[in-house]
């Protein structure tokens, strides 16, 4: 029996000692509906960094101000702490509310918070809240060391059991200077104990940050703790930092009786550090113009995005002031001057400070400017004046923004109007036959008239009537002649790229160019060394030595094909270059460049022959493309994980376990890396659909369908998601409604049909060429004419079929097509600050992305309406 107790005690001690950083919810048990309940998020041995963004939970509302409590303990000067954020939550109805897992940023890095299931029941309203099972009244203590009431006579400790002291550095700071304050507490006489509170002091007439968590000092960390903070005094003269107090528990020799044996007791004592005297010096007199009281070390940054815009297009001028200083005294950004030709929007200011650090951070101001005239505008520089206590002098820093180049406004790209909706009949799917179910009958999306005004146009316009038929025919045939010329040029360029001697030829050219630059003279020492290094690398590459700058012993073996006198000359040039690069010689000899140039001229590399461009690898480079097309056929298959990749968390397994959000996060990261992977986009759509976001599910499933519709799973899911949509764009309905159009587009993706269209056009051109050749070469007419008819008919058939399929896709075939997935209006300018014209388009609307700008995207609707929307409110289809 004794052994069992001993093993139990050892197990409890091991469990108590195994700790680490973690973040988790404290389960409140059953909660009643329509009642405010406190829910605690506990950070163990870590602290939240920045704002904690909670996930949205259907049927659960977070309200009120977030409470924060911090506890700190130290046993034998081994510190541990916890921070608790208290939220007020209210459940709307009975049932189970699931708070999904999410990630938070802490001072120990990013951590994951496990999910929490809350049981909401009306019966909980009539039940008293369960008391803490580890309260002092519980029959058994929470651990074997919980004591009963100890004997008061054993609680006496000497007055010098605890010593505390504080110091400031420097002792003579300037007004507004940030200085360090260190506070130490130690226990004498080899005693043990725990700190109960953080250091406390009365912060009046000065500013200070919160104390840190403390650091163990002394051999082995057993002498005491040191706490650190930073402070600032705003007025000159003698100043006294207040005394610092801290409560501790000191262990005594004898205490009360625990469940197993008698354990030590403890006595609460208060450590007090004496006040610290400071002599705060005033700033030097006669500060420079523009000084507004900033003291510290600062840096000023200016950024302009973009630098070239058109009339009426926004440009953002971002000014950032960062550093360490007296921010609490009202340090502000300097003012800016903008030319009158540029209209500005009220700037948006944000403060970037890390948690409790109030003396180190940055303030950033984004000024949105809209030029009203074309031209070149120079923004004046911005100056900031501050006093640097380390240098004991005033400093002026300056940020010079670049010029703003404004071009005259031109009309944007236009999309064709939306094609008419397909037939109203929606046949039902047959699961047994494996057919894709058609979407449910939904209200066709009507875009309506444009609602956003445009910038006025200057000058007058010019119009033209229809062109004659013969001009249209010439315009249609002209690209074919251009294709031949371009094709020959491409083949010649590719012959150069595929030349086996290309690297040696380019290196020989670089050899000659570096020698020519050295021959010019009037170069700095650094430029001369750079050219010499380029010459050495070029020489090594010409003779096939892979090392960038080899020694001559390695290079001498590769230059054996040269004549003996050329090898000797090259060795002398190489040694001379080594002396200039790594020795004390000031420069090259007068005839070094001549010898190096003569050696390069004697090297004869084989030239390209005219028939090299006619080789299949140069004339038909797309053969490689078709060779790589084989794996695309199995896009719907998932390859098994091998090696280290198999050890990663499987999103498929997470999905099957019901953890849709975590699986969606993994698939979303994969989609950001490869937007054209139909398998991942299909899976991501499934995750969004399970979470309840029908619009994002439809956008990703539609993307997978447009890329690889022949995969049955992709088409099935796309049809299911389309049937669940509140509104459906007519072009999407036409693809999935079960007509001949949907049958045709389901055979291949958009890219494949585009290749088919190009191949069909090329086949028609080839057929025409063979027909012409049958007239020029009468002796071969029996062979050329049937071949011309066959090739021409096949090409024409492919051209018509591919063109019809692409016509069915409509604007979905655009590589910049996007889908709006949230109820957000289109705005005239990319800002939410000023009142402006807006027009809302429902989720599911198809648009064309024209440009992106600092988290905003400019899109064009099918009715030619253009406006700005937040980038997170759209999903690209490709």
C-alpha cells in the first residue's frame, strides 16, 4: 500500500511539473439561452499580443468590454504566469454552439486555440452554477501539498528575510527621455517562497510602461528576480520615483496537515524598494524651427503607390514615423503640402504599437490623392525635428517622395453584354446513371442600369463608318502572313537559345565587353575590380569551368586546346588580374587590355547554321507542351503522400472528422500557391459549403469546373452549389442546365478549347496551303488535293466546335474573371472615408478584374459599370 501511495505522489508531481505555453477556453458547463454568461480564454505561460479576433459563431453573440486578469507565481524562484481574457456571451437558442478552433498571436508566437462546444439548455437557468471543485471546502485537496490551517506560532520570519531595491539608468535624463528602471527582490538565508503580485508603484506626474514578467538572477536563478520597465518624466528639475512594493509568500518550517503528511506553511510579507531620486535636465535652448517636442530616436519613411497614374485615379502617399521616444507627450507626424491640382481625401491615421510598449512604435498616415490634371507633380519633402538624448543634440530627418506622373485619362476595356439566358426547363439529375444534377430553379440575376458616374472627357471625338468587305478580307488574311514572319523569327531565336554552345558564346561576348570597359579607363578602383572579376568568370565559362573564379591551376587544364603561346599569354593576363584584385598593385599594365582582347578574338566558336532554326525542337516547340499534357488527364486523382509529405496533417482526414475550417485553411493555402489546381479548388469549395458560405463554395467549384469539367466529382459539386445559390448568373445557368451547350462545355476546359481553336485555325490555313500547292505542282495533285480537303475540313470542324464552346462560356472564359461573394457595394474611389456614389451587386455576380490597389480591386461589370470593392469580397476564377 505504501508503494501505491508513493507511485501516486510521483505521478502527481510529474503531471504538475509538465507544463508549457498554451491557450484554451475554460469550459463553463451548461449555459442558459438568452442570458449573459462569462466565458474565459486562458493564456498559460504566455500573453496575448495585439488584438484577439474571435471567430463568428452562429447563434452565439459576444458583447460588452473584454476583461483582463493576470496572475503570477514563483515557487523557489521558478516563475509561472497566466493571463485570462473574460468575454460576455449570450446564446440565442437551445442546442449546441460550437466555437471553432482559431489561432492567436502571443508573445511566444502564434498558437492554436482548441474548439469548444457549449451546451445551451433552459434547464441551466434553474441550476446554481457549480462551485469550483478545488475550493478549500472540497473533501480532498487539489494536491497532496494543500495544508490545513497552520499553527500561528510557526509563522514568524525575520524582517530582513526579503530585500528589494530599485535603480534608474541614466540618473540624469532629459525631459521626455525614455530611461530604464530595474527592480530586484531577493530572499535571504536560503529561504524559498513565491511572489504574489507584480511590482506596484504610484505612477503620478510621470509615465511608465507595465512591468515585465521578471527574470531570474543569481547562480542558477535562485537568488531572486529582476523586473524591468521604462519610464519618462515630462518636466525638468529634481524628481523622485515612488517606492515600489510587492507582496510575497515566505515558506516557514512548520505548517498544517495535508491529506498525506505535514507540509510547510507560509507567511505573506511585503517587499519595499526605496524611492529613486532623479535630476531631470531641460532640453538645450534655441531649438531649430519645426521642433514640436519630440525626444528620442526616430526615422521618417515616405512611400508613394503607384507613382504613375491616370487622371482621376487614386494614388496613396504613405508617411511613417517610427522609433523610440516620448510618444505619450503627443508626438505627431509633420504636415504635408499637396499641389492644388491634386484633390485629397481625409487622411487615415493608424498607430502601430506592440502591446504594453508605449514608448516604441510608429504612426502611419495614408493620404489618398486624386490628380485632376495630367502632368508631372513634385511633392515637397517632409521634415521632422527631434532631440536625440544619446547625441545630446537636435536632429532633422527628411523624407523626399518621388514625382507623381499623371497621364491623360483613356477609356477602359469593355466586356461584351451578358448573353441571353438558356431555356427555362431544368431537368432533374439521375444519380444511378451518374449524371450531373441540374441546378434548382433560381431567379435570374439582373444587373440593371449602371449606377456609378465617370470622369468627364476632354476634347472632341471622331467616328468611322463600316469598312468595305475587301478591307475586312485583307484584315483577316494579313495575320496569316504575319504569323509566318513571326514564326520564323521565333524559330531563329529558339535556335539561339537551344544552341549547345550558347553559354560559351555569351561568356566570350562578356569577355570582350569587360575588356572594352577596362580599356576605356577613368574608372574607380571598385569598378575596375568588378570588371576584372567579370572577365575572370567569363574566361572560366568559355573554357567550360563551372567554378565562378577558379585558380589558374584549375583553369590551365581546360585551356589545353589553345596554342602554347596563347596559353602563356592568358596565364600572364590571369596572374596580372589576380595581383590587381588581391595584391597591392594599383592597376593593369598598358598592354594588358590589348593582349586580353587579342586572345578573345582568336577563339573561334562554331556559328549557327541557317537550318538549325528548322529543327523540330525550334520550329515546333509546343511538342513539349503536348508531351506534358498527359498528367493533366488525371487531375481528379489524388496521389498518395510519400516521404516527409506523408507526415503532414491531411486535410482529407480533417474534413472526414468534421473539422471543415482547418481543412479549408490547408486547401486555401494550396490554392494561393496554385490558382489553377482543380482538385484543390473543388475541395476548398466543399469546405466553404460545409461551413455555410454558399457564394465562396460556388466560386471555387465553378473555377474547378472551368478548368477540368470532365472530372465527374467537379461537375456534380458545381451543380449542387449552384442549386443552393440565392441568385445565379445566366452564363453559369447555361453551363449547368443540362442542354447541348452544357454537354459540349463538359467535354473539356476553357484552356483546351482555346488550344482547339488555335489548332483549327492552323488546320484551315494548312489546308489552304496544300490546295494552293496542288495547283503549283500538278504532278503531285492527286496527293496534295485530297490532303488539302481532309486537313481543311478537320481544321474547320475543330475551329467551329471550339469557337462554339468558347462562345458558351462567354465572360467566364476571361482569364481575369472574378465572382463577387459578399454583400458589398461598388464605390467610385477606393476608400470608405468620404461620402461617394455607390451601387450594390449581389453575391454571385461575375465581373472582370481590371487592377488592384492596397487591398482594393477595380472591377468591371457586364453592364460596363466599373467601381472599387475590397479584395477579400471577390474570388478569382483563375
